[in-house]
């Protein structure tokens, strides 16, 4: 993959992670378990694709 494609993928992953974390913060105020699960989802959403990119290079 070229550098531009990797940069676009990283930007999309960061956007999805930030969006999920902000929703997790909002949910955490009312539903603690749901907020924690959204934080875990955000971590998986960002780390797993970055790991796959790391293995591909």
C-alpha cells in the first residue's frame, strides 16, 4: 500500500474511534456497562485494523 492510502485509512480509523468514544462518554452517564462496552469497541475498532496494516507492511 502506498503512503497516501495508509494515511487515509488511519484518518478514517481515528474518526471512527473518536466518534465511538464520544458516544461511549454520553452513554456512560446513564448506562455504565454500555459505556464500558463502547470503549472496548472503540479500542478494537482502531487497534485491530492498525495491527493488520502493520502485518501487511
